[in-house]
C-alpha cells in the first residue's frame, strides 16, 4: 500500500496536501482506489461551494460500487479537477498525482488534526 508520508489522511480514505497558498488539495488514497477497482465515473463539487468537515461533497464510482468523498475540513471549494472527470481511470493509475478538488479551509490549522501516514496505515489495518 502506497502511503506518502508528506500528506495527511482521513479515516474515510481521502488524502490531503497543504499547498503554499494555504489551500488544501484533496484526493482518494491508493488503498481506496484499489478497494473500489476500476473507476468509471466521478462527480466533483462546484467551485465556490461551502462545505463542512465530514460532509459528502463528491462521488467516485467504480464497476463495483459508488463511494462518497468527504470534505476533510470546513471551507470553500476553489478548484475541481475536470481531467479526472473526463478520465476517471487516471486515479487508478496514480491516486496521489490525480487530485479531485481543492479547498480553502475556514481554519488553516484544522488540517493538522488529520491522520499522518502512520496513523492512516494503522487505521486501515495494514501496518
């Protein structure tokens, strides 16, 4: 299982990268894409949408199942990656290169409370 140590994670299998401009880039983990199988459809949140921590704001669908994607922290969506909507399989190829959306957090420190790599590995039981 690929779990980069420079990212933060949620128990619901999202990864979060803090950007220099204060925004957060969000995607699904390698474990999530592997569990889902071949992705065939992705629905992303609208730019400008305000989300609360834990709120379902996107959907990824595979040949096996559909899965909600949750906001890791409260904030405003600032970008949606249309490339993954057009080619969902790119997430299967590299889950950490192909992000879903970016958000500007209401509280910049909130991302610090998310899981680090070791805690995420322990949470999914593959440590």
